[in-house]
């Protein structure tokens, strides 16, 4: 079962970002906005620097407990945590909550990068750490920066945006070839057919289809993460780096 979002004329509660994206502002306003973005990046760096290697889980905020995709998210978070990863999500309800809950049930770490919306988005209760972000693009960068793998479950525009951004950064070698797992064969069947059609006409290379794994299997996901994240990047369990009291950092 999925929740229907409340109707609203503007889903954002941050008019600054809307104004910035609407075109040129005064030099003063653009400079002021840039400083606020810089400060939000610094806050995010300070929060996430000590959380350890992460797996980021993307998915819809609208699935409720008991839905098969919510349960899938729960298992994804549990297995990723057992593998030694910190489970990172967008911090909200739905699949994000499920993945964070799975991590906590497994005794692992759970963190969230939450964007504040007047409907459907609020920090879930299974987060060891979270930060509320004002700016979508800052949040997106930090969801990618600290992760060695990306697990994409069924979702909407935001989930697909995050999926394709990860693939684009990997394809263009801006980001290392971290494993990307697309969970849900039936849900993503039409998407996969479209991607194959893109390869056939040459807008992407046929080898680009190997940049992600499409599966329904938690076991396949675990094998893929072990091979391409843990073994591929030589990850080892070790004592976390300690924060600096001089810099005012918190564990």
C-alpha cells in the first residue's frame, strides 16, 4: 500500500533555492546564497566524516510497512549492515525508513540526509545520525560522496534521478566504479527495456548496461557488493577515525 501525498501548490519550503534556480539574481543575493550552500556542505562533511564506508539506499517515501517493497528495503538494510556497511538513506519514511530500520535491527549504523518537505518527508526514527538539508543538490552530493555502493529500490522521480546521476558519474569516470544494484525486476522492467533500446541506437554503449545489476535477489546483491565494493576496493573492518576536539567534531 502506498500513501497518497497531500496536495500542495509548492512542495518546497525553501524559497531561496527556488529563486536561485529561476535565473539571475542580484550579485549580493547570489553571493549570500553561495555562502549558505558552503556552510551546508561543511555541516554535512562534519556529520558524515566519521560514519565509515556507506551503502546508500534509494527508494520511495510512499511505501508503508507491510508492503513488499518496504520489506525488501528492510532486508537490504539488514544485509548491508551485516556486511559491515553503514546504511545511508535520504532519511525519510517509506523505503528509506525500511533500510534504516533493517540496519538498526542488525545492530549496525544508520544515517540519513533528510530534505524537509511539507508532505511525506520527515526524519525516520531509526537514524543514529541525520541532518536536515535545505538544498536538494547539496544533499545529493553527500548521499554519493561517502558511499561505496548504491542500492536502488522502486521509487519516483527522485529515486530515478539519483540512480541516473550515480550511473552518469561512474560512466564519465567522475566517480569510481562503485557497484549499483537496481532491485525489483518487475517494477523496473520498462526502464530496463528503455535502457536496452538506448544501447541499440547508440545513445549509450552496450557495456554501460554492465554498470548496474538488475535483480530481485538479496543474495545476488550481497555477492555483487562483496565482489565489487568490499573486494574491489579492499575494504576492511577497522576502528573508526576519531573526531578532533580541537575542530569541534562529534563522533
